[in-house]
C-alpha cells in the first residue's frame, strides 16, 4: 500500500453535480461562465439539488420555501449572544450550525423528503446566522429576513437593516453563483465522509464548515485581504511580494490543486472587483491586486484562484474581512447539501487505508522502566 500525499489525483467517488474537465468548471454540465453571466444563485441552488434549471413556478416555490425557513430558532440566537465578542467568525458559524440541529425535529429523519427540507433550512439559515453573528458583535439585535426573492438581498438587509442597493445585490449574487460548488473540494469531501457513516445532514455541514475555515481552502479570501492591508499601498507591492517569493512563502489566493492554467472563476471576480472599485471611487485594492497578479504569475507561473479577487470585491461591498469565509460558506452550503443528498442516494461508507510508517515489533514497557 502506497499513500498519495493529499490524495492528489485520486478519484474518490462518482458525482453528477459539478465537474472540472480540461480547466472548465460546470454545474450539472453547464459552464460556469454561462451561469455567472445569466443565472441567479437561487436558480443555481435548484440546479445543484435537483439536476435541472427550475421553471418559474419551481423557482418561485424555492424562493418562498427559503424565505419561510430562514428564521433562526430563538435558543440559537440566545446562545450566539453568549459567544465571546472576539470569537472567530467561522468558529461561531460552525458552532451555531451544529446547534441548529438541536432545534430541528427532523434532524434525525433520514427520508429523502426530510433531507431536502433540511437542505432548504440550512441554505436559508446560514445567511441569517452570519448576519446575526455580525449584528450581535456590533451590539445590535439580529433582524429577520425581509422576504426578498434573493439570498444575497436578504443577507445584505439582515446585516445592515438597510434596503440593499441593486448593484450590491447583483455583485453578491454573482459571487454566490461562482462559489456554489466545486467538485470534490476539501470541505465537500469532509461533508461526504461524515454523512457516509449515515450521520445526519447537520453533522455533514458542520464538518464542511470546519474544513472550509482553513487558509488553504476558504480561509484564503480573508488571508488575501489581510495581505492587501498589510502591504498598505501600491508602492509597497513589489518589495512585499518579492520578499515573500524569495523566502518561498505562499501568496494567498494563488495556485490550485486542480487548475494549473487558471481558475475560470477568477476572471469574473476580477471584472467585478474593478467595477465595484470604480463605483465606490476607490480602485486601489483592485490595482494592487492586478500588480500582485503580474508579479506572482510572472515569477512563479501561478494564477489567481477564486479567493484572490473576492477579497477586494467584498471589501468594496463594505463587508468586514472576517465575514468573507462565512459568505463562502453561505454559497457552498448549496454544493455541500447537494453532495450530501447524492451521497445518501447511493451510499457506501468512505473508509480509506493508511500506509503505516511507524515502528514495528515494539513491546509494552512497564511504567518503572520507561
Ligand atoms: N504562493 C507561492 N507558491 C505557491 C503557491 C502560492 N500561493 N501555491 C503553490 N505554490 C508552490 C508551492 O510552494 C510548491 O512549490 P515547490 O514545488 O517549489 O515546493 C508548488 O507551488 C506546489 O504547491 P503545493 O502547495 O504542493 O500545491 P497543492 O496542490 O498541495 O496546493 C493550494 C494547492 C491551493 C493549497 C496552494 O496552491 C496554496 O496553498 N495556495 C494558497 C492558498 C489559497 O489560495 N487557497 C485557496 C485555494 S482555492
């Protein structure tokens, strides 16, 4: 038995949800470029869960189900108020989502119908939880969704309490479309491994949130913004990046396990970063990002991934840095739950082997002889 480090190149399951073939990402066979230009996040959620684009009637029904399911149980809100004020936002999200299971009478119901209803609840409640965490931290009461036919609009409203503007809704909606699913990424794999034991959907999504939190996965978007802030301004880009590259340090937001010729999602976010920067009248984050890309691609051949330009996009939308990864989770919840449903439909326990590299022929040593 020989281990493959990081399971690189290992095909661990079959799936009909999303594919990355020759650098092209598709959801249910539709190129992400087409979806980014045309689809709403809710259409994508339906597509991922049910394998086809919704009719208008189906979309209206999904939107109304999502709106009807977005209320966070009061005990979870009360519990969130006890979190430390400086709690890590992804730790808070992971804890709150785990708690949601305690108040869902269907949490342990493994029927397909109940699992679809739980997917709807999770998709509806994650944005409410992230917004509530933000408001509680700001010393404000969480507010309920306003029932817009869009998760992006409801999320912005639940964060600020203000009517969200159309450009912000459109930008966030597109970001949600672009992050919704991505084949067998680390957090989706974590979700599938968890539910393949026939554990419940909340456990699967809680595992996934834990995996997404890391800086090599979803945590990279926050790390990109931290880097941009640390650089400080355009004149410091060269010395900062050259220094990092000379020290063989990683530049967050670059490189990818699967894409070696560029992440197809990055160009949409790059365009959006420029547009949002122009709208806010501050394109400095965008310009710094472009310069960093020139240096990193020029010197290392590494291309930006989905996280690189999301950082400047979210900053232009006025979203605090530590909510970037929770927003990724709001979007990826659609992919996680689609994969969980697919796993349940054709389940087998996921239990690989390890190549043993430890000692052999050892013996128990009595305490007094150690
Ligand atoms: N900055 C600088 N060098 C990088 C790099 C980056 N962001 N990403 C990869 N490399 C280099 C590695 O140092 C390594 O170089 P070496 O062969 O000289 O040691 C080589 O490229 C291969 O990288 P490796 O980390 O082994 O690739 P991986 O497939 O295991 O990792 C990532 C993929 C995404 C984890 C990795 O590219 C990374 O850490 N990127 C930064 C974090 C990030 O943006 N994550 C979000 C992913 S969507």
